[in-house]
């Protein structure tokens, strides 16, 4: 019986074959927060999906709840979109519907990470978009996990001002300007009581830390800020609490 199977085991089984960065304890936290926010309006939004490891965990939660969907926003670079920088680190550039986007310019990808993690994912296909969709389809989540190829701004422009999310997981570009931009874009759409989650907060990405310090920690619009392993969770305050 699925109901009595520990969620931890379920997440391990669901993600065992999926290449990615998020370890089980953090996936468990993402699952739990999605379940706990079930009573709020809005969808789940992920910025930075890679091959779908965290996306399927969100997908499992919304499948169980029977309402809302997971939007996965990523530039989905092809293998050939990556280039080596003069200092030996890596970045990428993609063109989507005639629009050029750049990834990992300010906070580039370390050489070891590129060789041990990034290159590996392209072993079965040169297309990350295809790899992501294979992951989702193999788990029967096509109806609940929806991919958008582009950045957060292009996603929000396509959805319109009425878009609402109750959980937003920011795991895209880890540069200072990029994280600031993602926070600024998403906060207009995050419902009161909803959760913002940052990957790699207060670990080894100074740009992520600085953006969080400046825009979140001292901001009266947020509450219940807590670090859980490498992730930081913070709740959007209800306007009546701040008097706003
Ligand atoms: C660390 S990976 C995401 C890992 C994934 N959440 C997991 O659990 O395995 C970061 C992703 O962010 C994407 N990315 C980088 N810059 C981006 C941007 N400006 N907008 C959207 N996605 C971006 C990359 O293509 C990559 O897939």
C-alpha cells in the first residue's frame, strides 16, 4: 500500500535513476513544503530543473494532492551550448525562438563540477530538453509537470499577471544579479503564506547569499526564514501581518 510506505523511500525510488544535484534530505524538504502548502491557491514553480530530479518530487506531491501543477523553467542548454572560459570554468549560451540567453556568466561552473556532473547528463542525449521529458514521461507525470524553455521573465510574460504560485524553488543561475532578478520577478506572484526556497544558500555561492541578505533577511514581507541543509526556506507574509 502506497499510503503506508515511508515517503523517504518513495522519493529514493522515484529519483534513483535521475541525474542531478538535490540529495534526498533536501528533496524530502521540498516534498513536505509542497504538501503543507496544499491549502493555498497557486501552483508550484521551479527555476532550474536540469534533468528533472527535483521536478518529479514536486510532481509526486501535486499528484497526491490532486490539484495544481508544477511549472519547470529552465534554459535547457544542449551539450553544444556549453563553452570553456579562459579560467577553465564553464558557461553556456542558448538561442530560444530567436532570443539569446546566457547562463552562468557571473557565477561560472567549476571545472570539476562540469566534468563530473554536467558532461554525465549528456551521455544518453545531447538535448537536455529531451532528457527532462524522458524523466517526466517515464513517471507518468506529463499532466502535472510542465516545462518552459526560457528564463523566469519569459515564463511569467507568457503566463500573464494573474499567475500565482504557492511554492517557488529558485535553483537556476547562482550569480548575484541572476538571483536578485529571480526574486524580484517571482515575489509578485507568490501568494501570502507561500514559500520561497533557495538552493545552495549560505554554502559556497556568495552571490546567492548576498542577494538573500539584501532582499529577504531584513525584508518585513518575509517570515519564518530557516536554513535546512543547503536550502533556505522563507514564507511570504500575509499583508495584514505587516500592515501592508
Ligand atoms: C543545479 S541545476 C538544477 C538542478 C535540479 N533542480 C535538480 O534537483 O537536479 C541548475 C539549472 O538551472 C538552469 N539555468 C541556469 N541559468 C538559468 C536561467 N537564467 N534561467 C533558467 N534556468 C537556468 C540550468 O540549465 C540548469 O539546468
